[in-house]
C-alpha cells in the first residue's frame, strides 16, 4: 500500500509554490525544484522512497505516481511544466532528466488516456492546463499511434560512477532507440506476419519482447540480409519469425516454455510430457502468439550490438533488466 495522505498534501504544496513561476526552459524547471521541495518538506519531512524508482513523498513507483498526479490535477489544475517540476521533485535520482524532457508530461498523458501506462484508461481523459488553470485541450492532439512515454535517463550529483557511465552512453545515439524499444508502438506476436517490413523491419536492428509490462528478452539481427547467401534472411523480422513459428529450438522459446508453460502443466500433461506425447511446442507457440508483444528499432548492425549489450547489462530505464537474457554483473 502506498502512502498518499501526507504525501498528497506535500505534492500539492510543492505545486502551489511554483505554479506561477516562469517555467519556460529546462533550467527554470530545475531551479523551481528547490522551492518546491522546501514547500513539500514543510508538510512532510520523512521520505517514503526505498530506491530511485519509488517516490520521495508518496512511495509510489514512477508510472503509478504519474497516473495518480494526472488524476489529482483535475482538481489542482497545475500547468504542464509544474507537473514536470513535481516529477523531478518526487524522483530526484531518476535516470531521466524530466526538466529537459518536460514534453514527456504530455506524451505520458496520452498513453495514460489510452490505457497504455500501467493502468486502465480513465473514464474521462486527463487534460493539460496553463498557469491560470485554463484547459489546453485545443492544443493537444491525440495521435493515431502510441506516443513515446518517458525514457528514464539522467545523471545527477547522486549518481554512482556506473550510473554516470550508463547515462553518458544513453545520451548518445541510443537515446532514441531506448525510447522506441521501451515506450514505442507494440506489435502482438500473433500479428507478426502482417507487420513485416512495417512496424517490424526486415533489416538489421534490435527488438524487445514483452509480457504485459515485463521485459522478457532483448535480441538483435546484426548481419545485413543483403550480404548473406541465405535467400530467406529477413533481418529482425526473420529472427522474430522463428519465435512466431513456435519451435523450442532457440534460447528464447526454451526459456518461455520453461518459465511460463511447464510449471503450469496439469498432472495429466506432466505425465504426457514424461511419456513424450505432449506437444509442448504447440502450447508455447500459442502462449507466445496470444500473450507476447514486440517493439523493434532498425539500425546498423554495429549499433544493434551496442544497444543490445547495453540493455542486457543495465536494463531499460523503467522496465529494468530482461528476464531471460540479462548479463550477470560480477
């Protein structure tokens, strides 16, 4: 259970303290965090945070807090960039520079309204307000495809050396890739064939596989199909097609079966498995097609290798390490 009573009043006080500030730049947003914190601490001095992913005043995980704040803001009517200040305040060690990426307040709201932000869609869509509490609905357009949600990348004075190294790497060309691979549009595994060459590239690139909001696996196709003698080579799509086909002949499908199929077999199915009469491939294939989703990012083979290595070692900003193929850190 999250602590929200005193935390709610602290966050409200913080927003009131800075809502009329001139928050026209990332620098102004960062400057506003200090008076916002002073106002919040006057209401609630103790912290509820247990790690960088949980809020200082409410103890809520990042996405849950963001959704909660959209709902509270129906009454508070804080401006968009005030919301960004409150994100910075509640998650001071987040690996995202919310001040720099204050536009994520709008894009995360779009995801929340569509039911794609770790919650069901609200009955009444959340909207944005200006500093005078006037709705900005006319300026907000709902995209036909999912918008990117926040990429939680940030180096701050409390970062460890390792975190600074990660953040430095992510602020390069990988930034767009990580956003796409964690927050971009998804394709259901069962719809893979129809997505060939569209959402799923037939070139080199990186892909992530998800069970709901849980990151299962990150993989790549690094060899340009045009340089191979394999006429059936189709880059990222070709890799994913082996999972779609459902044979447990690769690490991903074996891991999927071992973790999500075999442990839930009935006693009769376990007997059939021992006797060699149970089609485990079929059950694994059905589970994959019905339950899993995919995100993909097209890039050169060398970049694909670098991005995959980064995610396997350090995880995605919000989702963390892939369940199946994280690299153990010694």
